[in-house]
């Protein structure tokens, strides 16, 4: 025969665990949606810029920049072109009066913008992965609760 006090204390606890599981699953869904929306917005903005990876790039040459890998590839080739133009010197290494300093500066700005896109894709992917993890955690809690 079981102790009636034990049975009563498990029922509220089980409801609490199931509620936490449900909240975890809803949070996970929200993270997946937010990550997917971020991915879509960044892709849409890159597409709107009509950037094409330079023909002499190591990867994705001639392809439209519309994802993290093509954005990274274009950023790398911009760096290569800028260094070729400035004789291998970076913005900080060029004299303030050197007209090539503007070339280096523009290349740096373009690269930073493309790298921001790459980071945004990474954050979006991380959010979606964490969302999946929270859904699995919530599902597990709900299954384990009596």
C-alpha cells in the first residue's frame, strides 16, 4: 500500500515539470522562428545588393553572394585585391596622405559588412540549433514527468 501523502506531492510537481517542458518547447519554437527569419532577412539583403563573387576568388567565383560561404569568399578576395592595390600595405600601414589609403579603407568597410553577414548567419544557425535543443529538452521533460 502506498503512502497517500507521497501521491499528493507528486501530482503538483509533475504538473510543474510538464509546464516547464511545454515552456521549453515553446521557447525552442520561438528560437527556431527567430533564427529562420534572421537567415531570410540577411539573405534577402545580400540578394538586393546584387554582389557577385569575383572571378579570381578561390571559391564560388562568379556566383551571386547570397549566403555565408559566398559572403566570406567575396570578403577574402576584396582583401586580396586591396592588398594588391596598396602594395601589400593595410590601411593602418599607409601614410595619411597616401591616396591609396582610401582604397584600403573602402575595402575594409566592404569586408566588415560582408563579415557582419557571415556572423549574422552564424547567430541565426546557433539560435535554430538551440531552439531544437530546447524543444528536445521540453519533450523529454514532458515524457519523463509522471
